[in-house]
C-alpha cells in the first residue's frame, strides 16, 4: 500500500484536520488542540510557489478557514464558551492543517500529513449568520515582519553563522523569539565559509530578516525555505533528481501505474513572457561598469538567436553580498534557463500532498487525433478537412517537467500544478 494506491482509487478516503495553539499568559501552549470538524465550514486552499526567475526564492500564501460559531466555540477571549477563553488574544494564535488519504487498513498517507503552519492574523468579524473567517498568515510572516537591523549585531560572519545568530536571537528578556515559532531542532543550517562584513547594527535597516536571508542564500547559491510542516532550511541546493517522483496521467495514456489522475483544466504554452537573453547582476554598490556581471548573446538581424527572434530582454538583479564569481555564475544560470522559451503546463489533478516544489515529474496527455480523408473541401461538423490532416492540440508523452507552483484545495480535495519543461 502507498499514497499512489490511494490516488489511483476511484473513491479514496481523505482526511482533514485543523489544530490551534493559543498564547496563554506569556507563552504558547505546549500542545496543539484539534478543532472539531463540526465547527469547520471550510478549510480553504494553500499555495506554494517559486519565484518566476530565482528558483531558490520560495513564496507562500496564507490560508483562510471558515468556522461555524453557532455555540460560541470560536468567539473572542472574553466569552467563556470560547476555545480562546483565557488566552491573551485570538490574533497570532498558531494554526496547523493536516490532510491526506486513509487506506482501507487505517494507514494515513503521506506519513507527514502537515500541509500548512501559520498564525491567525487580520481582523476577525463575527457576523449575524455565525460564519467566522480566520485569515492565517504563513509561518514565514514572523521573518517578513521583523526588520533585520533589529537583530542588533555587527562584525564579520559567515552566512551560516548569521543564520544561527538569527535562530538564537533573544529579546531583552532573553527569550529566543524565532524559536517560539520554529523549535531549535527544526532548523537545518549547512555550514558556509565566506565571511560577510556587517559594518554597523543599522547597516541592515533596509531589509526584513526574510529579505536578508534571501540575499544570503543567493550569495551562497543555497536554498532557503520553510517546508510544509514549518521546518526551516538554509542549505546547499540539491540538484534536480534524475528520476521522476510522480507521473501525471491523462487522456490516451496507456500507462496505468499511477492511474488516471489529471482531472481537468489542462493547458500549456511556450512562455514568451519568461524570456531573458541579457542578464545584468549588480554586486557592487557603486554604479560603475565593474559593478555588474553581464551575460548576453552576440546577435545580428536575421540570425536564429533569441535576441533577434524575441527582442533583447534584460533581467536585472542587485545583491551586494555577491562576489564577482558568484555574480557571474548567477547571470549564466539565469541566462541558460531563460534565453529561449520553454513549455509550461497548468493542470488540476487528484490530491497530491506528497509532492514538493522542484520535484521532477512526467506527463502524458494526448487529445484525439484530427483525421480526414482526401476529400477536397469536405466539412464535417466539428472538424474541417482540407486534404489529409493529422495533429494534436495537446500531445505530451512522458515529457518531463519540474513543479514551480502548487495549490491544494483542502475542501474539494484536488491539487493545481504549474510546471516548467526541463
């Protein structure tokens, strides 16, 4: 038995659970409390994606779930019927959602079923119909709202040491702030060797901690992200796997290993909006010719270059933590990936909570052939023939892609994927 077995089923058994952890007094509760399903009107959707160009920059959506407050269980902290009664505030209550499949013998898939960890944020309104919406920010919010100069340190440190200092930063009461949201054991920090000079405690005032971590990851050519269960990673980028993690199967696919799992709404394009054939990376603050590393192509009118076919498309980025070699490497990597258009596919599939961004997947989906005899000018309703004609509107057969965006609809139990040709 496996999650593939469950996905293949015509009628699979799914599960969804929502947990909360209140702030009581000066701290969060030690344990999660599950919200009974009778109070949950809908769970909402959660989205993960990669920056359009810089693939080690991850983006996270929040999640909005709606509860039925018919008996006051979801009321504010001053209502003694409420789960939140006795808490400091409903705002910034920790929220966790788990979802997956349950097999016939009761085994749950995937093994780690957490899809989202975040914090209740925004205003909470209590309407007359008792349906209360709780907007939850992704756990990365704690880094995005924290200005980097507030860290209050200066000196020469390696990137990994800087991340460790962020992990261990304490407030005036010696409370390790970020570890209140991501426990010490949930931080994976790979060692680095190059040192960065933080001249003063205010030299980082233009950045949030999240932005600062992104710049460091880019400078080290590292990945920086928070996974589905709220664990933190600052580590060497793993190469794209040589083996396929999953196969999306649709119309006219003879391989039944993964079952027919594409539901609807498949479309593809050669994305001309993501063509960049001139890359400029600024790595020195002074605006001089030596401040940039540039990768572009030589071209002339009528040749077959990207610049002639699509026009000169410039992509610029600035990161003064980069050295010359790394800046040149980034420019080349972006150029090689985006100098020519690649196929991109959007589709809806059965629920696939086990997949991750950048996973290598394969796809088979072939619409029916358009065929006609050699009858000149013959028109058959729905198909026009002019001589003999063969073709497909969509014709993928074991084509391989990497996942660049995922949205999981936890209520309707399906997943939407955006993927880019490898």
